[in-house]
C-alpha cells in the first residue's frame, strides 16, 4: 500500500518551501502507509506550484520502485494499487513493478482511458501529463483504495489520507476517471464515467468507459421453479445435490479461489521484519471466525507456502461496566472455527492473535490517530468500525499466551461479502414487504455505495500500519459472476430458511462443500457488536461526538 499526495496551488514558490501546508499535516499518515521508500517532487505548471509526494510499501516487483515516478518526458505518476492482470498486452518484465509498467505505457503514447479499463486490481492514481498539461485522478471501479480531494478556486489537494485540520476533504467518487485541464481558467474536473455507475452527478461527463461486462441482472421475476419454494427446509447436503445450486457453488469456489490465489502469491518473500526470504508469516487475516473470514482462511492455506504460518487477527474491547473483561461473541466464535480449520488443514501453523483493547487505549488512539484516518466520515458506525479495524490490523496482541505482533505485509478481509451475497438481516424485511425486485435493487444500491460508505475508510485505517489490505470478495471476476446471478441464487432470506442459512446461502453452501460444516451455519454478526465496541443504545447513523 502507498501514501500518495498531490497539490496544485496558485502562485510560485521557492523549491523546498512550503507551497502547501496540507502535506505537513498528512505526512506522518502518508509515511505509515508506505514505510519502505518515500520522496517528493515539485514543478511549476501554468502559474501553479505542483507538489507530488509518494511513500511506498513494497508488494510487487523485484525491488521497491520509488515515487513520484518521473519519466523521460517529465510526466509524473503516483500509483497506489495492485495490478493482478491486464486486458492489454503490456511490454513488461516479471521483475517490473506496476508503477514502471504503467508509466512506460503512458510515456509511449498509450491512452489513459484504455489503460485504466484494462487493469484488474484495486488502485488509486494521480498522473500529470506534461505535454498535454493535464492531471488525471481516479479510483478503481469498485473503489477499494482510498483517495480524498478538495477542489477550490486556487488550490487542488488530492491525498490517500487526510487530517481533521484539513477542511472540506471529500472522498473522490469511484465513478470514473477525472481529468483536469491545467490550461483552463479554473480547475474543474471532466468525468470519464464508468458505464456501470450510470446515475446523475454534478460533473461534466466527457465520455463513458466500460469496465464490467453487461451481465448484471436488471429485472427479476419470482423464482417459481426454485426448489427453495417448498414449504419445508432442505439441509445443505440436499441442496448441493440439485443442479440449481451445484453449478453456482462450483463457480463461486472457482472465482473466489482464483482471487485468493492472486492475493496470497503476489507478495514479497520477506516479511516486514526481514530483508530476505524468511519463514515468518507474510499473510494475516482479519478473523472473526464467521463464514466470510473462515472461507478466506481455508482457501489461503492452499496457496501460502506450507512452511509459513498464517496469522489470524481477532479483536476484542474491554467492557466499560466490567474492567478487565474482554469476553466477546467473536472471540468464542473464532476459537471454534480455528478448531475446524486445524482439522481441515492439519499441517498448517495457525497463529491466533488475541487482540485485547482497554478503554483507556481506545480513547487515546482514537483521539491521537484514528479520528484523522476516519475523516471525512463521522458517524457512530464509522467510529466503531474504524476503531475495530485499526486495532485488528495493527496485529498486536497475544499468541499462545505470549506478546506477538504480526510481521505480515498483507491483510485479507471479507469486505464486500454481505453486499454481494445478501448477508444483512434487513434484506429479509425488504423481501417480505416488497418482493424480489426490490431486494435486487437494494443489493445494487448497497454495492454502489460501498466505495464511499465503507471501503475508503477501511483502507485508510487498516493501511496505517504499513500493511496492504486485500479484499478477495471484491475481485472483478468474482463480482461480475455474483452480480450476474438473480438475488434468490445468492440468498433466500425468508421462511422456511433461518438467518443462519438463508442469508448468504450460496456462500454457506460453498463453505459446507469445502468442509466448513460448523462455520457454514454461523449467523451474521456485525464486527462492532461481535467485538463489543458498539453501544447498542446508539444509532449508527448519528454523528459521533467522539470523532
């Protein structure tokens, strides 16, 4: 993961002077995102002083590639992402980093629009085209990597992470690529919109870019022929015998396995503590013990080298009314699921990291650090989820009774599974009251909102520890497959199937088929309640007075 920053400020400044005070406020957080290599580059462009800053976490290529990356023509690239594959034929060596591959393509006259529609993998990008006097800014079409901005009459700020003292920062919408003409009188973005995000917006749309195939279900009819319509509940073994589910379950396992393989094998052979190949953990999983993280752990074990451990990170918060008590629902769940993983993968070394957070430490870290990472979001839910993820991804706790901090460079998370596969309990009420078409629309709406509601925030808090957050359920091929299914092929949130079966039914069947018999039947439990950080008396959508 990287920390990237760019500013364009009206006026000329002496090189090395503070043309932009915002970089000073962000610098510490940017450096923590990218602890391996960092530098800045300043140029004057049409009456603007432009500052580019990059801090790199090495995850691809033979060695780290410094940023900002300035090519032979003076073009400047800031790239924060993982390119797992390309739809274009790229002139690149396996030793090359994404940064060099992208810069070379654009320097040789390649089209930005063509390039960004061909990348498979999460990213945010800032690119200054010196010849055209143009600045490109954007996030990948799913919005998996954080990018914030502030656009004013005489200043443009674009940054991976902000600070509460920087006013009016907003998430860069993950709806396309934004192009700024630096010859224009004012800085105003032109939008090259992703075709799957067709909705009204306040930007001038210059073009439409297609990223996903047009396979998404637009209209649904009642599933009259489904075996699930029977008024008695079939068990998972019986459901897997039916052709209706057999093919979809196999496809889900196929696409998710491919996604996990890419995210576990494209990784340096050294952990964060070591310079050369080592046998420490390179991979950690945000692990509640629920079905999403259990399935990721099981699949990851297929691809992580057999002599390496996998770290499982489980967080619990002190109960305010009971000092020193860190018991929580997720802790017991993760212990039970760990035993199931040990049975299925008997030769794998699993390091369960019990992360217990006192009320005092929570308050201190929230005030000093976490509230700045959550910003510009500010609700009670943002507070509880942001704090939970920050402490979990720090990976500092106890393993087998001894103090331990994960050395992993990469974190796997189950983000996106609920939105794609129908995991939220409110879907049951929507289906009951309004039918399958309304549920389909709600699933679409939730998927379109996760870049601004979840993913930017989660990326900022998790990557503050210099780790790369990877989200296998949000792989492009997996997303395309799932969104091509009707809602009842993903979930059945109605009688006679209870919450621990009907919600995310397809995923549960896949887990069951792979041997996670107990984890497949665990009910959905939100992280903020499973870890005991949330107060059930508070409304998650209210503004938090702690941020």
